[in-house]
C-alpha cells in the first residue's frame, strides 16, 4: 500500500539515498555505543563491553540491512542490481548472448508472422460501429448456408422483422471503369441501399454517406485507396463530379483508410446507391422484381432490446410466413445470420483448421528454439559453477541466484522478442506480395499490428522464463559431493536421460514433425508444377477489357473483339490470337448443369462454361481430338459447342459425342468437336467437364461479368508485344480500361499460390527447425565430450582405438536421435492428416517423404556428433591425463 | 525478534507505540523499557527495532528528532504523534478482542 508517508520515504530513497544512509548509520551506531557505554558502566573493559554488545544483539550491519529491506525501494534496488549484473555478464559473453537472442528471435519471428495472419483474418474486428449488434444475414437453401437475397425477399424481411431496428442490402461487387487523368482504370465497388452507411455506422474520412433521398441519385462514396491514387487525396472532392463507366456521379464522401466494405477480404473501392444501379452502371443481375434472382447481401442492426436468440426465432417465423405467401419462389428454407465481418461461415472451419495448423507448426519452431536456449544456459551454467559456488558461499540465497538468472533471461527475451518482431515485419511484407488468382479483387495484406506485438512479447517472455527456469533449477542445486572431488557438480552421473538429453530428444522429435511437413509441401509443390494442365504454360499473353462498362452493346462488343483479334494477329512477333471470357485456372468461372437432349436425368452434372473466339484452341494449345471448330458463329443460327474428354466420358460414356445435342435450361447446343482436358478451376482438382461456346453466339444472352480477354501467342519479347497490343486496343477505343495484363507464366505462378505459400512457409520453418535442432544436438554432444576428455584420454592410453572412442560418442548421439525419430514420425504422421486438403497430387502419408526425412535427419545428426567425436579422439592421452 | 518469546506479527508496533505513550525515548530507551516492563520476556534487538521505528515514522505515527543525551551523545529521540495515539487506541481495542477470544478458545480445552 502506498501511503503519503511511504511515498515520501520512496522519494527519499530515490533521490536522497546518501543522507538516508548516513542517518541510518548514525542511529545504529548511537544504539550500539549506548549499549557499550552501559556495559562499561557495569564495570567491563571497553573491548569486553563491545564483545558483550555483539553477543547480545545482531551485528550493526545486519540491523541496517534489515532496515534497508523494509524500505519501499528495496525490491527496486535488487532489480536494478540484477539488471546491472546481468548486463555485465551479457557484455562479457556477447557471442552467447547473440546466439541466444537470435535463436529466440527466429522462434518468435515465426510465431509473430503466423499470428499476424490470425490477427488479420480471425481476430480483427470489422470496421463497423458497434460490431456486437451488426449482423450479416443469409438465406439458407435446404438448410445449407449461405445464399443471397432477392430484392422482394429483402423488402419483405425489412418490413416485417421487429428484432432488427434497420436493414441494408447491397450488391457485393459491381465493376466500373474510371477514366480521367492517366490510363482508364477498372475498379470494383458495391451498390447499396441508401441507409447502408447508417446501418453499419461507418465513420467517414471525408463528407458523408448517402442520405435517404439519394436512393436513385448518381452519387458515389469513394474508397480511401482510390481517392488517394486517382484523386491525389483531394480534400475538396466532396461535391465534385466524377465519371464512372462514362456516366457522371457526384462524390458525397470518402471512406476511411482500410475500409472496403463489411467483408474484410473483398476489396471494394466505391459505393453507389442501389436504386440508381440499372440505369447507370450495368450490373450482373440487377433485378428488383424477380423472387428467383438472388443477388443481394444483407446486413441488419439488432434492436437494442433484442438478443440474437430472439432474432433467430423471429426469422424462423418470418421464413415460414414468407415462403407460404410465395410458394412459387425457389427460396424455401429460412435465414441465418452471424456477426457482420466475421469469417465467411462456409469457409470458417477450413480457415480455422489451416491457421491452427500453421500456429501449431510455428509453436514447434518456438519449442525447438526454447529447448536450444535452455541447453545454451545449461552449457553456460556448467562453466559458471565456480561463480555460483562462490556467491552461495558468500551468503547469496538460491532465490537471489534464481532472480539474477531470470533477469538475464528476461533481458534476452526482450532482445529476442524485438528482433523477432523485426523478422516478422519483413516476413509479413513478403507474404503480402503473394497474389491469389481470383476474378474478384481481394485484400489479403497482413501486417504486424498491436495484437501481434503484445502476443509476441508475451511469448518471448514466457519462453525465456520457462526454458530459463529449467536449467536454473538444476544450477542452484549443485551436487556438493562432486564439487568436493573437483568434478562437475551439475552432471548426474549414470543418468542417460539428463535434462540436456531430454531437451535434445524433444527438439529432434519436433524437427522430425517439421521436416516431414516441409517434405510433404515441397513434394506437393513439385508435383503441382508438373501437373498436366492441358494448355500452353508459356508464350501466351493475356489482357482484359470490359467494353460493357463503356456502354457497348453485345453486338458491338463482338465486333470490337473480332477487329482487335485480327489487328493483333497481324502484329509482328504474334503467332496467333483469340479472345475468351475467362482463362482456365482462375478459380472458377461460370458453370451450369447439362443433359443430353431426349435423355432427361435427375441430377445434372455441373459443366464449366467458356465463351471462345476464333483460333482459340490453336492459340491456347489445347489439342482437338475429333470433330472440328464451330462451322459458323451466327448469333441467330443454331448454337454450337465443343466439349472436352471429361464431358464426353461423363455424359456420353462410350458413344461418339460429335453431332449430338446437349441442353442447358432448355437451350440446345450441337456438339461439333471434342478437345483434350484442361484444369479448369484449380491445379489440384480432377478434370471437370467443360463446354466451350461461341462468344459471338452467346454474348447477348449471357454476358460476362468479369470482362473479356484477348489471348496472344507470341514468339519473342512479351513486353514489346504487350505494348503493341495495348496500342491496338487504344487505337480502337482510347477510353477503354485495360486490366489483368499478364503472361501465362505469371498466371500459372499465381495459380500455384497455395502450394507455393505452403512450400515457402514450411520450407522456412523446416529449415529453421533443422538448423536449431542440429545446433542443439551438437551443443549437447560437445559439452558431454568436453566433460569426458579425461575419460577418453584414459581409454586411449589403455589402448583403445581412435575409432572405438569415436564410436562411443557417435553411438550416444545416434541413440538420442533414434529415440527422437520414432515418436517424431508418429507425431508427424498424425499432423500430416491435417494437411490432406491442401496437398497436390500426393497423399499425406507419402512414402518418399516419410523415408527420406529420417535418413536425412539422421545424417545431419551424425555430422553434428561427428565433430565433437573427432575432437575427443584427437586428444593426446598424456594431455588428457594431466587434465586436472 | 524476542529471544525469550516469539513476538506475534505486528505486536512490536503496539509495544513501541505503548512505550512512547509515556514520553519521548531514543532507541535503546525503547528496547530497555520493553524488556523491563515485560520482565525480560520481550528482548527487542536493533534488527527488528529499527525497521519497526522506520515503519511507524513512515505512517506518521511517531516522529524522530536528533538530540543530545546527558552524556553528550547524539541520539534520535522518538515522540508519539496524535495519529499515533489514535492508532494505539485502536490497536489496544483490537488486541483486547483477540486476547479475550484466544483465552476463551484455550479455556475450552478439555
């Protein structure tokens, strides 16, 4: 308790220590002198009087020490002393300190990096006001979450739900092109009901959200990044007019930095009122009448009086009422909701599993690092036995020694934590550069935030204290008997499972797990890059345009694409050119259920749909097996299609598909050719059935949402060709925005995203773990050998062969390794099951990985043991005998 | 720490305050008086006396003044303050309560 008196005395202790000490000294001296005087008065001589006084009471120094201990600053003083002493020790052994700090830093850095991912995707609160009451609503279909809302369904729900005070609907992504200064740009935004900003209680950087009377007006709220890049962060932008897809919009506000909608991954950069959508920006599916058109996301603000359970109950009732009133609607079941901005419910468990696996692996690295630190302290302690013995003899208590060692650990922990954070700032930066191939814009950047800093420092302190205390415990309990014989006081002779050995076994066990995971992911990356994709992997250049955003009709779009294709094909250095709506391996385009005409089926196989132009198969490099290309591409004539092998196998079994008719929702296609399989969505998938349609025939019925791509097969420099294609596009229409310009090699590197990410993360972790474990084994064997130099000398003197002595040491090290490999493999086998879904082309119990890793690890261990073994066997017997 | 009897935790403060209630005294004086009055049961050494004096002074219950003895020796003399007196009164009441309760408990012994 701090009373004013204690504060005053603490003040004196801090700033008037000398005066305090002088006074204490005088007071204690006066006491003793009085006692001595009295003894002399009783007739004792002065020396005798002093002796009696000492016998009677404690020594003056003890008395003073007790007063000092009772002072409020006493603990501060001992901490300061410990810190000073530890700092002196650390600066005396800088290499030891450096190795310890770096070891810790590697472990902490790994964890900080992984925790940045957790913090960003799992823990970060959505950028909404009062997140606890803002819910994201979904419709369920046959109890399966989560689908979107149709406009009438949203209106019904908004009008009837009493547990929600307000609801807003929005279309999650609307593309637009933005011209003006610089090249035209394609941007993605959201179309929202006018109350969107009020329901979410989003703070604005500048200006305001939509007013309720702006539902049908051309107004826009800009995202922070777009405002900065495109408008130079103009502070006076509110009220100005900008062009979106060629139409004027008035800017009313700017969203704050980092805000890109309720969802934390989709990267929307502008917001326009939903009511103005169909007349201004051409949207995918804007349709305010149909109950069967599910295109809206919905957020709702819970009433202050309502609990989530009440809301769920009310929604159940409303679901029954609404579906009874509209039995013809294809929505039937009910609603579900969760906090807005939380992980998408469909992927939630997969994401959590993945980040837990990553965290587990990172903690393993930290465990290995911690074991190393403990072993380093143990080795150091062995060298400091004399110091500790002297300090214990001089009256230091074990607690004093423990305190002091802990102080050293904490200083190291702080250093390790800070350096580790520096590592992870670099690593998160590197991870943020990974690009995911997805047709929609995603914000997946991660960074070190305050949560990461706190957790990392906590982890480093916990590690340092935990792994520092283990050796400290043994250090303060030296075996005195050994000390008297001049032997090592810390060694427990005859005990194979000493602390150091247990630590090493644990380390190697963990590295087996890490290395097996690493091996699996490297194998996965290797097999993934060898997967037969079914089209050219290089020599192709792609560039996308979306003429629809510039007011082109479907006919004009076809005409434009054909013109462009002919001009580009005539360019020097271009072998062939074509156009399509989507490049394979982009994470999925459109798909639909197909059946053979005249053979109705209960379940329609889902078929991937591509719209293609002339020379598509030559350009992209997919071989035609039988049949031929579309005989004509007349939009009004009968529709033609080309299918792949998987389609033919799935629908036609052994029949010849050429000339057959297939249908999709009553629309009939005649098959004119069959091509080889391609990987359509992801590298890891089995070949899916694919159907290629003529873009010219299908564009007006089923326009692409993500624009159209011109694909060019080039023979020399891609940069020059890209420049020329760009020029051709702009010579046809200078206002068109060009996006997704990349070569096929770049595209495939993106498609390898997951195996590459996992490969780099695990490659790094595996290498770290192996390095740390090898150093740990070396350290333990080394200190074991140096303790036994004497014994080795005697063995050699008695006629042992060098090889025998070496074998003695290596055998011990290899025994430790074997003891670790067996449980390690079992553990690794269990852990690898977690990775099943993210491995490409190999099984988690991959034989090659599980047989190479132990052999590899054993050879590294052999090397780590061999170095000290060689040193031990090169001891001169005579030197060793004179060792004492 | 008494050599003849273990002092109960906190009772040293009570003893010192009680001793100073009769008039200002220096360190040895306090120790002597406690020993005398308790008929040699409590012997207070400097190792426990000085921390207690510092603690009491910090709480403002006593104040110390340097003065000269008859033998021309400089000593620090302690005086009880007003708040020290009220503290003492409270401590006395408390002690009586504990004392009576302890006696009752011990008398119950069969």
